[in-house]
């Protein structure tokens, strides 16, 4: 593990002229990340479900903000966002996510939690990749290490739905997606990088409806949201090898300063990553590259 204990948002480079797209950036870690990147000079595009709320959130903040409608759980919304895009994207940050929510289906008939955390971002990344010039940052969780991928029931159609297991599986899928995306980028001779970021346990509203939210009461085990966002900021701006995993340097990766860590063993399985890519591409109708 390589730690950067003194690194803060004050160490961000000058980002003038760069364009960053952040999903789910109307609140929480996404909003903090957007605020800091815009403050460093980037043009930040916020892909959000509630554009009015996002406008209020950034009102008065320094920087350039471009707010566009995007619901990553809705494949039609994802395709519309991508179809409307023109110009380059230096960094795409797949930040939008939900945690341990009751089982529900999207308009496409997909599991809502899986679609929000993984399936939608998979489609969005594939559709926008032709525009990306630097990197894709995927926000995952240390809980991916408890995840299990069922390729025969990726979308929770035959198994009894379990909110926490679905969350863990979706975050493992994100890790495997990064692994396979980087393999494909390298094979194609692309300089674009796929990078992972874990905020540790950040005290946001993400787990508000989950029994696991009790841990937010123990501040000595968790990161303040501003500190949790440092992993995203570091992953988005620093010179990192492809498929780097950035997370807090504290015990268990729960809290601390950004460090280069290792994902769980299951997230380093190239064969599983390839099969997962194929299964997901079939699910969302992406042509294999």
C-alpha cells in the first residue's frame, strides 16, 4: 500500500480547460468532488436526476458547472445523455449509487440497485468511451470484498432479493468492470485509463435506509464526507497506472487519507471479468468491442 497522508484537495493541479463528467453529483461525495474540481478550474458536467436541486446545490460556488438530466438506472436516459454529448471528456466519474435498498425493478425491468450501481454505468461508459481522453473513474466500496457474482442471475430474477448482498455484488461487478475495461483499452493501444476509487465509510446519506447506517454514529471508524471524496479526487487527477485502486489508508480501508490499495481477490479474476462483461453487454444491448 502506497499512502499519501498529506494529500488534500488543496493539492489538486490546475484543471483549467479540462472537462469532467460526474454522475449523481447533486449531493454527497459527488457534489463535493464536483465543487473541488470546478474550484481547480475544470468544467464539471453534473449528470443528475433532479436538475433543479443540483442547480441550487452549486449556486454561488466558483467554477463552471453544466447540469444535465441523467438517471443511470434508466437505460433510455443513459442513451439520451450519451447521444446528446459532443466534444471531449477528460474524465468520466461513475459516482451515482444506492445502497441496500428494497428490491425493485426499473422501467427496463432491471434490478434497481444493480442498474444504478453497475449496469447503467457500464452502458454509459461504453457509449461515452469514444469521447474520453484521459480516464474513467469507477466508485466502488470495500464491501465488494464480500460480494459474489452469479452470472446466471446477474439481475436478481431467480434468487430471493437481498439488499445488502445485491449492493456487495454490484460493487464487485464495478471492480471487475474496471479490470476488463483496462484490459480492452490496453489491447487497443489506448492511453485511456480505468481507475477505481473507494471513499471508505463516508458519513453520507447513502446508507440512510440500511441497518448498516448505524456505523455512521462511530466517527472514529468513518471518514467525513470531504475526506471520503479525496479518494475520488486523487483517482481523477493523479498520474496512476490503469486499474489502480485508490482508497483510505486506515485499517480495513474504512477511513484515512488516499492510498494505492488492492481490491479483493475476486476483483482480480480476469476470466470472471471477461464473462461478466459479456453477460452485461447482452443484458443492456451493447455491441462487444
